[in-house]
C-alpha cells in the first residue's frame, strides 16, 4: 500500500488466528499415504497477506477452514473467500493470490476452484468468472507488476 492512498476499509475487524495444526507421526512419514484435507489447504492459505493491511487473510476472516472443500480421491480443491466489504476492489487480487498459492503448492493433478462466498460481494459473478478462466489467470501472471503484488501477498512475514 503506497503512502497517500486511501484505504477502502480503514478499520477492519481483526479475528483471532486459529491454532497451529499438530502433525502426527504418520503425517510426517513420507512412506505413508496421507490424503490432502481441508485443514492442510487452509494452512496453506491462512497466512496470505492482505493487499491493503498488514494482516493475514485469516486475521481478516477472509478465509476460513469451513469454506475449504477438498476431495483428494477426485483431486479437487474448492475455496470460498469473503472480502471484508461488499465493494472491495481487491477481491480479484485476493482470489488470484489464493489460486497462485495453491497452484504452486499442490500436485498438478488437482483442479483448483477459488471463488467469492455467495452474496458477499457486489461483483462476485464477474470476479468468479475471472478466477475460473485459466487463460485470464495465466495472462494476469504474465503481467510483471501484478505478479509482483501477488508475490508480496504470498511472502512470509513474522506474526
């Protein structure tokens, strides 16, 4: 966020972070098949940085574990995210950041669907259409400036 730029949601509600997942011995054993589950996907996306605030998507309640659906057998992952305000101009960027994080983290066999939680954004249909279009996503990631912003959202920060 650059100096002098007005925030759309200057005072967002901040939520408590959920606890870290406790790894079992079988999950750490590389020889044991461990299907990917909802919590594992949530753990991948919860720390993505919000493009406007120095907070994670989890802290802003933009992503929640209950809005993550995984079917390991069918190789599908679905994530619904909830922008903090109904007219959030960052919704497409947030969705793109979630999608890129999952594309970079998951095996190629997974079909990844990222969309806005129904009824939570004024332009949800248009944003969802953009996020579902592979060519649009690929074109967006060829834009060096946009890719830099996405990478900033995906960079780790101390919590």
